[in-house]
C-alpha cells in the first residue's frame, strides 16, 4: 500500500511552526559532576562531592573520623587552618559558546575563594551568603574548560583581618577559639560573612567549614533574560490588586516585546512593551478575582497561587514563576495599658504566635536534604505552631525551607545573619553587608511565610546589658566605644533598614532581638524579650508566671536526647553525664550541673544514666509548658511564645525539642498540646486556683468546663462544672477554686485535678489538662499496673495501653527512627490509650514487639535518693581520697 505525502502541506506546516514556535532564550548547565579536591600543599587530587564541604569530602574518603562521634571534633581543628583547592572540567560545543551571553553563577561559596577559569583569575569571594554571577564568555573556549576554586583558610583570613582592625571588638563566649586552637585564642568570627555557629555556640561544635555549599550553574542566553520577578500585593478586597515587578536584561537597541501573566496556568493579562539594551525595569499591574486568602497554621487554609511572568521578543522567550499566598500582615505597635503593644495582625486579625527558634540542621549544611526540612517543619505544624524564627547565627535558609513554610502555614521571623557580636567598621565590610542584604531580601521576598525582617540576634542587649560597652570604654577608650556603636547603627539602623524599605517595604523591619525600639534595649513593656533568668539566672520555672513580656521570642530549658540517640555517639564507658564525652556534647558553660540542680528541685533523683536522660526531658517539658501557658493566659499583654529551640545541628544536650536524629523529645509532645487552639490553664494563686480558657480560634464556641479531683487509684473526689461562652481570640478566667473548699481533706500527694472543655452539643472533648497538687518529687505514685499489646495496620504499628492506676509520663521506646503519635503522656486510672508509629522498612510485628519498651516515672526512682552528681563525687573520693 502506497502512502500519499503532501509535501506542500508539510512545508507549510514547518513554516508555520517556525513562525509560531518560540525559542527559550536561556539555557543552564549544572556543574555538579567530576569534581576533585586536595589540600593546597598536596599533589594528589581526590574525588569531591559538589555541593559539599571539605569536612564531608574528607569523611567520605575515610581521611577523618566522624566529627560527631565521642571527642573526634577536637582532633579535626587543623582542617580550617588549611587552604583547599577544588576543580572540574566541562565541555562546551561551538553552539554553546556562540551564545551572546554566558555567565557562571555561584549560588554559595564558603567563604574566601579565588576562582580561575582556564587558568585566568576572574573572581574573588568573601561572603558565604552572597551569590555571585560573573560574565564568563571572555574566558571560555570550545572543548574542555577548567574551573578551579582555591579556598583560603577562614581562620587565617580572620586572624589577618582581626590584627588589621586597630582596635578590639567585644569577645563573644560563643566563638570557641580555645577548642579551635586559634592563634592567641582570637575571636575571628565577626570579621567573616559566614555562619556564626560554625565557630561554635553553646549548643554546637566548632567545625569551621569551607567548600562549594550551593550549586554552580553555567547560564547562557540570547536576546533577553528575566533576572528577577517580584509579585507585589497592593490591596486585597473583592479583587487582589497586584503588580509584577520584573527585571530584564536585554540585548539590542530597541525591541518590541510581549509580557504575559499566568495564574495557575491560565493567561490573565498581556501587555506590549519596548525593551532597551541593558537593564529594564518593568511594572505590570494585574488583578486576581475572588482572592482566596492564605492563613497561618490553625486559622484556615494555605491557599497558594502560581504566578508566572512570560516575556517574548524576537522569537525568544523567558519566564519565571512564584507560588504566592494572598494575605496581609502588620506588626502592631500602639500605646496601651501595659506600655506599647507588639503583635502581628494577619488578614486583619490579631494572631498569637506559637512556635520556636530554628537553627541550621547540621554543621555540614549540604547534609540537610528536603526530607530533613520536611521532618522538622511538618513536626512544627503537627505541634500546632504558626511561627518559626530563623535565628541570626545560622544561614538564610534554602528555598525548600521557605516553600515548605508557605505550604504549611508557618510564618517566618527572619533574622539577618548577625548574632551576639559587634562588627568592624571598614567600608569594604559594610558594602559586603549591603550586597548580602539586597541579595537575600530579593531572593526571599516572594515567600508568603516571611513575616518580619530582624537586624540581629542579641547584639544590642550584649552591648547595653552584658557589659560590652563599659568594658570597651574602660579597657580601650570612649572613642573606640563610639566607633563600634556607630558601626552598629550604620548596619542595623541604616543599611538593613533601607534595604527592606527599598526592596520589601510591605514587611516590617525590627533592628534587634530582643529590643524595644530603634536602638532601644530590651523591655518587658514594649518590643520582644529573651527571658533567660530561668536557666542562666537559676530562677524557678514559676518565674515565667510573672515575667510576662509583650512578645517572648526566646526562652527555654535544656534536656538530653533519649538513650537510643546518645548510644549513637558514645560507648558504655561514657554513660555518665560528667564523663568527658558527655561534657563535650554539652556546650553550655553551666549545662549538666544546671539540669541536675533543677531536676532535684522538681523530681526525685533518677536511679541510673538512662533514667536521668528520660527525667531530664520531663523536666524540660514541664518548665517550657509553664512558660507557654503563662504567655497564653496573658495574651492581653503577651502575643507570642517562641521557645528556644526546635532542632539541633549535631548530637548534644541542648534546648531543642527534636534531637539531631529527628526524635521528638517530651517537650515537643507537650508543645503540641500546649499550642492547641483551645487551652485550659491553671494558675496557682495561693489560697485558690484560677482556671483559664484560652482561645486562638476566630470563632466563638459554647462549651462545658468541668473540673474533677481524682485520686491516683481512680476515685472521683470532687467535681464542678459550668456552661461557658468562649469568645474568639481571648483568654479569660472562668473558675476560681478555693483550695480549703474544693480540696477539703484531700491528700495533695495522691490527687490530681483534671480539667475538660466539652462541646455542649455532643459532649466530646475539645481540650483537657491535668494539674498536680504537689511537686512531682513529693507525689506518692503507685505502681500503675500497666499492660500493653501490639497490632499492625497498613504502614503503622499500633500499641494499645491499659492501666489500673495512675501511670505518670508513659514513655515508649522502640529503637525506631520514627516517632510515636504520642509519648511521655499521663494515663489516668482505669483508662486505655492507643498510639501508633510508622513501620521501619520491612520490620515485622514480631521484631517490633521484641524491641518495644515501656516505662513510667515511678520506674526511674533511685531508692537511695543520692544524685548522680553525688555518686560521681563519691567515686572520685574513693579513687583519689577526700581532698
């Protein structure tokens, strides 16, 4: 059978295709293959991973031991005093190099580097947070091209800058120069635009990295390239009035072009325009009909629109798109009865911010993959948080972090990367800061989750309240103190403020956390506060009930990871909190002793090491719970509670609620309950107990508030209930229990109060809480007679627990990397509870059943009543005598 081909028609179709088809103007090649590296003094090259770091490359080659295991960190301080060289080759065709423009884009180099392309030096870098785009066309050739990056030691460069300054900056305890074996123990971190925590912190190791920590891209284009698109939200009502602010690089004297805007793939607007040679700045207004608002977690849906801008000219086109949510956000600072308010209003509603501070998830940044971000941020969402503070001693996080925050309804308090330091005054440093700020504000401003830009973490309070200013004046001169302060004002009151105004004016700028105003130090009557009298000041947890600021952006208490996590970085001989390894994996100068001090105030002494770890988590959980409830009860004064901190960057005893291995501590389970939209909270007023109901909901409800006194055997001793109306967005005291009346003839060591908020329509529980009438160490806890059984369903194992008597702080351990749906919980007498945990790969029910362990607080008692510290002291006396 012969097929008839109409060659005329085919030719016509080809011509029409040529006329109608547009060519993408921009092409990209990722340079992430075939990299090698070496010490600058070596001749042998080794395989490298890009993105990566020197430390992780050495580790993958087994040139060094795991830096996080036992005391290995201390033996690896030579790495940061060495220069390192990286190189790769890439091949370009004649067509590749024929493009009008070819640039190399370095999105993250850590930190001091000289870059050679085909043996020509064409770029030097000195800022880890800055992306560098350089015209590479003059240096490229057809065929193989050699790219070399020579990293200079950040310590040697820092010492050089330190010595050249001419005066001394204040010393921060967080720069662990002694561990780092730095010449003269000089603190060089303030001189380098690099993540401050790499130099050490009171929860982190000192491992000062170098390397290519973000991708390198070879980008080429003809005719036009969209450099940046900013989607401005001007007004949101029945329609959302928007503007697409577009930066375009174009080649040619004058070119007709078409700009088209798409919403979720549908074209909604087309404009014709002229492009001139070089940089073009376009503003294209458009509207979104019937806008669906974006809400923080717990308040509504996180509706996101994909907005794409496509530009076409001379048969070339380029496009950029962003996912955005439509919402308004305001920082409200108005005079009131307490001083000056400090709270966020979203879509016109005041929002109590519930959340935590966030640090980078690893010292070696490229280890943090999308699944790690998903785990931490989904854990934040699951714990009913609506705000995460990205702390200023880490990094401006990767795009994946902010995309997930957008999707999950987690607002971001975004610090600029300055923490606990004052900074040098040279003009090159200040210009570097400005470029960094512009670069990162432009990169992040399309993210709906960004709620506030903050200049620094604790630099102002250190200068004003930690004695820095007085020490500089006393030991150097008043003129030097003035120079340092003037530099502070230049950076935080001028450069960063102006960058936010110029590039993201719709969002608020706050110069320092904590602070009360521009240049105003911390005050509980206005601004935000970091309250550390609990922990550093050794004040009791109950102090949180009276130390109520306008917004609590930092507070917290430490605990150890669970025993299964500690086993990953220790051996049995390390299993004492005062062993060298356990002390090294504790960076607070008062750490382990302070945990034990507080523990003996609230709990009986644990009987062994594993029990101590477990009780430390109960202690931390209780302390932060006191703080959260106090802040929420007083929401007429305080409108934010962000505890320190949600995560860790290595295995360590710290303030985190999720340990380095992803395990939820007791605190995270407690935060989940304490951050629910409805909360019942007791406040002890001496002769009476006040019962509050707090609502973060936007809707009022009718409910029954029931208070029951129950003994540890399950007997109901007393009960009181009231029908109440809970208004939206409020905290209110509903019941005041006179102790001599409601608790007559009650043994406080054997009784608890259970509060329930019940739906009046179907009597279901909206929320509940328990309060004990004596300190935990004084409770007369029974053996609970707890039993459990295991089953499986789909991807989960299910544990069903039953108890005859009170089971306090039930803890389930399974050795799994996953977390139970609930843990560290109290079970009332004669109750049943079901929890689940995701299966690990092909684990069988029999294997899971064999590994599971269940304990309660009563199982950890040390009958002798001797603390671990005393046990350790006694062992020393036995070994070395009583002197």
